[in-house]
C-alpha cells in the first residue's frame, strides 16, 4: 500500500445530482465509456413547446445513475462488519484503480460537505483517493460551498457518515 494515491478525476458531464456526478467522472476518464455515456444518456430534442414559451432545443438526460450503466464493473458490499478495517479496504480498492461509489453518506458527519454539523442529509459520493500520512480520503462530491469537486476529509468522518 502506498503513502497516497489519487485516481484521475475529470469534470463530470452532469453534476446536478450527486449520483450523476459519480457515474459521470468514471465515464469521463475512460474513452470507450464516454462514447456509451454520450450516446445513451444525453437526449437532445426539438419540439413545439417553444411555441408556448419553453426553450428549444430541450436537453434531457437518462440512465445517469451509476447502477444503470451496464459497462461499469460493479461490486457491492455491506459494510456492517468492516468498520475496523474500512480504511484499509478502501485503500486496497483504490490501489487496484477502482473508484468507490458510496450511496447515501450522511453529510452531517463529513467535514467539508454542505450539511456538515447542520442537518442529516444523505448524498451519494465517490472516494477517489487517500493519503495515509494525513489520514484523509479524497471525495468527489458537493463541498461546503456547493461546488462539485474533489476535496480531502478525515477518514474517521467518512466512516461516521456511512454508519
């Protein structure tokens, strides 16, 4: 295990919702995945709604969730019995070049997130790296300023947010 490792992260195609950003950053870093994503997610259409004060063309997106893409290699795990080893497991996964998608982390406990110590609110997030010396994980999510980007948080706060 190295001292630190950060997987490549590119700006997501969509970052309106947390779940869209997680899937989009993975697709953006892989050329063949990008083609599938752009062909199967983005829908541009022109219709007569503009006659009734709607803008045209209308841009819609579908199949933006991580689990809807059939080409992502996915493995899921119940973390209930891993708390004592969680940081080690995460680092091992990242060392093997896998992004980690966490479905429903409680912002209240995660330093640097928008709702930290304000309210309990569950969002998806991605763990894209770690630093052993600082005991941090790099998240890709909305930060405290509602900017969708990478930022580092203490490993213990990620564990509390998942618990």
